[in-house]
């Protein structure tokens, strides 16, 4: 996340997915990860999350 900021890309939405232990999820978010998606997450819900983030940015 620091490297993105150094490149002027600190507005990039970064998401991760996969088998991420619950104990690791909040630390990832604390580092700047927007969301952690687990196994079985539908593509539709990921798209919806990103669309909502984009709407929030457009309204700020």
C-alpha cells in the first residue's frame, strides 16, 4: 500500500480474496485493503462492493 501511495495511486481500491484466516482480515484492512473476500464469494457481490465504493468516491 505504501508503494501505491508513493506512485500517487493511493486512491486505488485494493481487494484480496481466497482462504484468508479470520485473524488476518482486520490487519489487512488496517493496512489499507478495502475488502477481504473469502471462498464462495460471488462475482456479483464483489462487483457490487466495487460499484458502491466508486459511488461513494463520486459523491465525496
